[in-house]
């Protein structure tokens, strides 16, 4: 049956068009990115693709690879090789801890000793674990990233970008086990009390993590995420002496300037199609899934319906009859299948089709 595409200005954006534009934002960072966590849309960027040393925000990848490749209940016995310079969870050679405990030591007090222990627990050797980190970066499309160690200590072959770190963090936050670790303000591991270095957990409403970093070469690095009104934003700053204040400003800007706008709701009627040979003359066409996107004041989106000109009975409620796509300019920002909204039996006297 012949299909057609209908383009409509989506009425759901009218409230967005009427909103007041937010004030511009800036940072003291050498590089920065603000990303919407649901869609991946970049809401603010400054030198987003400049490779730079990243210090301990590296540990976001360390934690992600560990959680993806190993059971958190796996036990590991610490060795003298796991001792490291810099920040520490104060591991002792010969003690046995679970991988989960090591991950809390990795992400809260930023233990470099925990990073080495995690690497050996998961992969056997630090070298094999770093190879896994780089392989995962490639899979995520982190095209300007290279890892040389699991801790973030300075190395010429160890660098990333603000954009790549936002991409990584978006993937990591999709895991509930990762979220549980980075959102904890403190945790007790044996006789240790591990305290999260991320002050934004207590300073910023809705903050859910994720990681601080510092070396003399990298300066202060920070990745944060916060959730409000069903929207999660991810902020990344590299070499930023005012990172706490800058992250508050970035997150405030994102929530006010690019609110999450629901463009289609689950089950929303988007069209009505005539029915041939049926007990009904027409049926509603409904969206299968919600589509939402962060939109700024003045931005208009278009709804394109890909549907046949008519449907033929018999029809079953919930059957797929087409697709809907939403565009911002020439960019497709969302797509869902369209479903038949009602059953329609063959009309009396009509032959089976």
C-alpha cells in the first residue's frame, strides 16, 4: 500500500517558544562541555576536542570497565605492587577486599592504590586492563583519548578531551551500579571510612556525582552530573581553578536554557487513518514511545509521520502501521513506531484479504 510522509510543526513546542532565553554562561576552564545525558546534545562547549591531561577523572573509565567485565563480589588480595603515589584508600598488602569495595576506594577518595588493585583484580595485569580501557574508549567513539594507566597519573600518552569525557560519563551513568558508587557521600569499608571528594554532592541540588581530579600538569579537572525534573546534565571542565563555581553555573544554565521538552508521549494520538473493508471507518494512530529533547527558547521542531494513506481490515490494536520522526532543522532527534489504536474486524460481506 502506498505510503506518505506528512510534516507538521509540533504543537508541543509552543510552550518552549514562549519561554525567556537564559543568560549566557562561561567558565575559567581551558576546556569545557555541558551535555544533556538523555539525548547526548551538547549544550555548551569551549575547546571541546582539545586533547589534555585529565588526572583522576580517568577513574570513570576504570570503574566502567571493571563493572562491565567483572562481578563486584569478586575478591582480591592486595599485593605490594598495588601501592601507589598520590591519593590513596590506604590499602595494606595481604588484605582481601571485594571489587565493589575497591571501586568505592577508587571513586570516593580517588585511591591510586585502588586503581592498580582494580586493574589486577579484573584483568590480571595493569597492562591488560589499560588495553581494555582503550578498547572501550574506541567503542564509545572517544576519538581523541588515550589511556596509559588506570589512575590518571601524568603520562605523555595519557589524555582525553572534554567532549570524550562527557561521552564516557553518559555511558557510565547508564549503569545503576556506577550511579550508586559515585553518588555516595561516604561509605565504610572494614575499618575505613571513605569520604567522597566531590563537594557538589552537598552543594548542588540534584547532584549525582561523578569525579574530581588533580595533578600538577593537568590542574583541576572535574566531571559532575545533576538531575532535575527528569533531566540529567553532565558537566566537564579541564584545567579549571574555579571548577566548583563553574559547574554550578554550567548546570544552572543547562536546566534553565535547555529544559527537557516532551515532544510525544507514550500512547499519544498523532493521526487518524481511514480503514478499508472494516467494521470501523477510521482508527487512531498512536506513538509507541515517548520522545523528549532539550530545547532552547525559539527552537522549532517538526514531526514527520511516515504512514500509508489508508489501512485495510482486519486490524489489531497495537499493530505497527508506521513511524514518526522529529527533526530539529535537518537533524533527526527522535523516532518511534506508530501503532494502530483499535481493533477493526472485517465488515460483514467483505472477503478475507
